[in-house]
C-alpha cells in the first residue's frame, strides 16, 4: 500500500500536528507501507523557519519527505495566518502533481491546513486513490471564535466551502467525541467518520520508579535551573499561543508569589512567547525554559508536582490540547480550565481538576488543593496513567488506525 501524507507539519517538529504526523508516518513505514510525505520546512512552535525559499527531499526512517517553501509571518495576525496556509497550498502544488506518477493508494491529509483539501481530492480523482482527512482542530471555527478573523456578511462562505469539501472525503477523522459530533453537524455521514485520538508512547513516557531514574531526574532539574528539590513544581509545557490562554498562568503565579516553596515552570515557544517572557521576568517564581528534546521529555513531565493546561472558553470543543496524552502517561495530576460538558472537562474528570476559564482565584485555590494533598495527586495521577495505557497507547491507537485504513482500501 502506498500512502501519501500531505500536510503542513511533520518531523522534526516536537509538538503539535508535526509530532503526531511524523510518528504516524514512521510507524507505517516500519510496518512495511510505502510512505511519501509532502510538507513544509519545520517552523513550529517558534513560528520561524530557518529555510524558506527552496524545495528539498529527504529519506528518513524509510519515509520519503518532500519539503516545500512557505511564508512564515514574523507577526501573527488572522490575515497573515491565512497567507501562511495558502502559501503552502501554492508551493506544494507542483510536488503533489508530480506524485500522480507514484499512484498512491491513499492520500492522507490533515487540517490545518484546509487549503490543501481541494488538491487532495483533485489528485485522488486522477489516481483513483482513497482520501482521508484528519481534523486536529477546526481552524475556521476557532479563527472566528477567537477573533483571529472578523465575522462579517461573508462568514458563511468559508463554512459552506468547508462543508462541501468534507463531504467528498472517503474518511474524516478527528481527536475527540464532541469534535466527531461537530463533523456530523457539518453534514459528514457517521459511517465515514473515525475517532483517531492523539496518542502517547506509554513505554517512553511513564512514571519514574527506579533509583537511577530518580537520580537522572534530579540531574535534569538542575540542568534547567531547578536547584531546590523541596520546590513544588507547577508545569506548563506546550505552545504559547492565543488558544492556550496562558496569561492566566502569570496571574496565578502572581497570587502564589509569597508562597516560597512553589515554582512555576513554563516550557514552550510560540507566537506569544516574547510577551510571556517579558511579563514572566517580572515574577521571581516563574522559570522560562525552551522546548525540551525528546530524550529529556519524560524527565520534564515527571519534574512536575502538578501540570496546568489553560484553555480559552471560546476554543472549547474546537481544539483539544495534545499535551494531555503525555501528562496522563506520566502519572501526574493536571489542572485545566474548561466548562462542564466540554470535551476537555470530560476527559480530565477523575484524572485531574477542571475549573471554569478566566477565574484566576478558583484556579489558584484548586492548584493549592493539589499541591498540598499528596494523596490526591497520587490518586489522580494513577487514574490518568491507567487511562493512557488503556486508551492512548501509541501502538494500540495506530493498530486500530491501520485496520480502518485497510477497510477503507477494500471499499
């Protein structure tokens, strides 16, 4: 089977869509599938590409990778975001045309970016390929809800276009139950939808139990600037963008400023990183660190007494934080901002604590509850770990995906 993966983000990006698409591509190649990828040069989450203006070709772990030039804006706005996405659709056009001769069995694409969807369907028509689109987040809905694109008289046009395109794919997958429901609301038949959650390698990301691992954790903490083992670590690790609502971390850190045994660690990068670094530098109980390597990531997650995952209310059920899978696998408790009834609220239930978005004192009080109750942390962390092993393990999720892929080709 020949699988053409068509998407903006891929390995070696360590977070977000690129991480999961990369792991999927390499897993399929290891299973014996012929995998070709059309993608951009890596730029996420820094929103900075070292290579912008030429094409390249690589062969990594049996996967053939074609990289296309893209526009990466220095300043993030709704319009520049659209130009950024559209630039990939334009630059990748000759490469996907070239792939007609490769005769893919399945063309698998991922949103964002939705602009590549018509090209996917066009090439599939010529090559008689099956088509699969995976929705990591509803980029149009999120853009309007968060104000990245202003609503107006023509708002219905892109949604009509989206609905029309989705109906033409042979399979449409997404990462949560409520996002599946939204696909059905957009007119996609249930028989063509598939639940495809963000996974985690539960053998790589796990609680630390050996004495050697605990010693390595202490060394890691010192290497990132945590020299006091008595500190309770509150960790945010992920993208620093608008959807994440990370400003509440600074507000809560300010509330805890006189609590000397609590340190807030913010690990990440993104379009709002400069602003967060500037504001965070004014607080003595915040440590800012860059994204960590894959080798150190398990130690980073295990360094936390508790994890925090803020999310803006308007982003609920349009995106689901991919960082949750790693947090659960590490066996640590998590505090999130989510309204009752949302996907984020439901998935965290029994594995952490959810508070309504924007309520910094509720957030601070529940964080204190976690930090001062070791038994509660252990109980929630154990439940989270069990959930990850049973439902989010990389091999389990990708084996089920492989079965659906085979069924799709048989149709």
